[in-house]
C-alpha cells in the first residue's frame, strides 16, 4: 500500500502528450496507380472529422516547446497569455491545452458511431463486438509499449496512461452503443457524470473526510494509491487512474451523441450545425456553473470538466462541419487532414524519434544561438516551428502514398 501525501509531483513529458486514435499499429498500404493523388480523402468519410482530429494533434506537435519559447521572448502580455494557454494548470483550472485530450476522446465517440454502425449493418452485432474487443486490447498494449513496455520490472510498468484510457473509453462507449438505444445512452452518460460527482463528494476519504477535491486528498487519488498497480504518474496517484476513467467514458458518449446527430438522415446539414453549436454552448455554461462547486479539473476529470470540454468539442465539430462539409471550404484544412488521417503515426513517431534533434540539424547550433541573442527565445521558437513543419510534411508524405496505420 502507498501512503498518500500532499506533496505535488512535477509533471513529466508523457502527461502532456495526450492523444492517439482508436487504431492500432498494423500497417496497410494502398499501392494503386502511379497517377498523382489529389488532396481528397481516400474513402468516403467526413473530412471535417479528420480535419478536427488533425487540428487536435497539431497542438501536440511542438506545443510545449512553442510555449517555452514564447515565455522567453520578452515581457509581452499577449505572448505570455498565449503561452499560458499551452500548458496544463498545476491542479484546478482550465486552459486550451486541457482541451486536447478530451477533444480526442470526444472524436473517438463520434467515429465509433460511423464505424460500428457500418460494421453492424454488414457483419452483425457479434462481429462488431469482436472488433471493439480486439481494437481495445491492441491499443491498450500499444499504450504500455509506448511507456516503455516490459523493459522495466513489473512493479515499475505504468499500466494507466493516455492510450490505455482511450482504449477503455472506446471499449465501453462501443459496447454501450451496440446494445443500448439513444435514450438509454443518455441516461448512462448522465449517470456516469452525476455518479462520479456523488462519489467524489459524499464518500469519505480515510484521513481527509469527504468532499475534498484537493490533490492527494480526494477519493480518485486515494483509490489509485490503494488499487492501481505499477508505476503511478504522480507517485501516489495517476491522472489516468481508475475512478476518473468513469467520467472520461461519459466524454466519449458525448461524442457518440454528436455522431448520431451527424448520421441523422432527416435533418438538414445546417440544422445539425445549429444543434452542435447550441448544445455545445449549453454544455460549456452548465459546466462553468457546476465548476463553482465541483472545480473544473483535468487531473481528476471532474464532471464540470466533462461538460465544459464536451461543449467546446461540440462547438469545434460544428464549426469544422459547417465550413468543410457544408460550405465545401476544405483546401485550408488539408494539413489538418494529413495529420488527422495518421494520428497514431505522429504520436508514436514523437516517442521513438527525437524530432527536436532532427529540427536542430536544420536550425540549431550557431543559428539557434544567434537568433536567441538577436531576439530572446526566437531561435528556440524557430526550432519548434521546424519540428511542426517536419511533422506536417511527414504526414503529407504518408497521405499522398496512402499509407495509414489502422487496425
């Protein structure tokens, strides 16, 4: 058993890397004709969803380096405000960077509707369930491998993690989607959000009592210290721990609702956008109000955090859907599509390859030093920008050759 402490552990780099897809690393290539590929998706799918997924991943590629460089570029209030949005708050609170992980989980829920509905219609429900189980297990294992695999002693393996949480959210949201009708899904989602709040508020924590949401003193942290095996990200608790996975599943279900809306055949496209924007605004407002009692907090994925991030995700989806799929303005979004079609590639590449060192081969050394002396931090910012460009060009290369990592 581990003892809870009030000591705050410093965040390491693997926590701010927060996304991948409900796919696993099996390489598929399409070696079609040698004619030049046009910038259009390789299959009939919502381009806006791929673009939004790419937009989400875009902020992970060098975002922390960009934030650090901006902080070193003087006392500009604007630059400091931008930089502050690209880091996670120490505990409670909300920044733009907090949206990246839940936005991806939301997108997983949207994609689940399209992929599983098609699978059920073609192969039947048992086949769809087998697909869910297979994908979830493989993605969970990829998450363990990403964190070091079995290179460490069994007690030092991190069993919880970003990819593992995505796998669990996909598994439960997928199974629920296969067997429950929309009204039952809504009731389940509400039960998860309200039930998590009730547990965190009314169940006493040994040594601290009940109703505490402070770091190391809340029920979610305590359960991690008692039940979660292996290495915990914060020493005595994990931000992707046991209890906080429940509201994360609710985030995926909010995405399922958005997917059901987009698949609705009797509703006009503009009306769908209005519903996404309206429901999103309501979610943000209710989450903000709830935050006065149950603080908005990514580290323990509070219910208010679910509503705020779910609402913002719906708004972003509505904007991308209207602009790209309804109005047909998609050329500007192609870099996001390139990334969004291969998010797991980006995620794994940045784990196994030091892209920062690769970028410094182009603009590092004396170039970086001179630019930092010329304008404080500008050399570091340029390195981060080159990292981003390399990532985008890599995804474009894979996209044009129809190379995608999927299950």
